[in-house]
C-alpha cells in the first residue's frame, strides 16, 4: 500500500500546516492495527486521545467546594498595617554605598602614601640639609630637655607602683 499521503500529512503536521480534518485523518490512520514499522513511532502521538478516559468531568459542586476552601484559608478580619518610611530609611542603601566608597578611597590613599614614602627615602639628598644650631652643645641641651619633657609625660600617665615585700601594690 502507498502511504505517501500520510507521510505528506505528517510533514505538514510537524510544520503546523494541517487543518482539523487532516489531523482527524491522521488520528484515524494511527488508530488502526496495521501500520508500517517506520510510522509506528508516531502511533502514541495520535492515538493518545482514544486511550484517555473521556468521562473525567468536574462535578457540579466543584466551584462551591473550591470557594469554600479558599474562604477557609483566608481570615475574614485580616488587617494590613501601613508602615511609615522616612527619607533616611529610603536613603540608607545610598549611605552604605557612600561609606564603602569612602573606605576604599581612604585605603587607597593610605596605600599610595606608604608606597610614596618608600620611594621618597631613596631620593633624599642629605647634603642639602643645614644644621639648625651652630654649636653642638646647645643642640644637645635642647634634645635633652625635649626628651626629659616626653619622659615626664609618660611618667605622669603611668600609675605609681610600690614594691613591698616582693608584692606589687598600686
């Protein structure tokens, strides 16, 4: 038997060019028992409607049952409270982003400053420095008095510790 017409209908079916009558022809053809082996793979595609139960229908009380289930799940006195959102709350993500940018810029400047100091140490010209004091004795006295002031400051900050009989008393 020549199945060229069925093959043409299949080609048109897969390109979505068939009419409802042509699809009914394909369903009738694939509901037969004797089908060529090369077309057997399409049998399930067209015969599924015949195998399905046709008596699955929603009952008359379906709508009423669904509405009662929906009403049970939602409380009748549900109230929604509106929250007041201030401008500062709306701008909080912007503030956070600005803080992150400020931190990155600060860290970048610190890194650049520390790298810049390491480079500038190599470029110091010690020969161009001039002494502040002509007499070394005066310079020594000034340094000694400055260190004495620093030492007095440290001593004033530390609590006095008395040692008596190998115990520490504050």
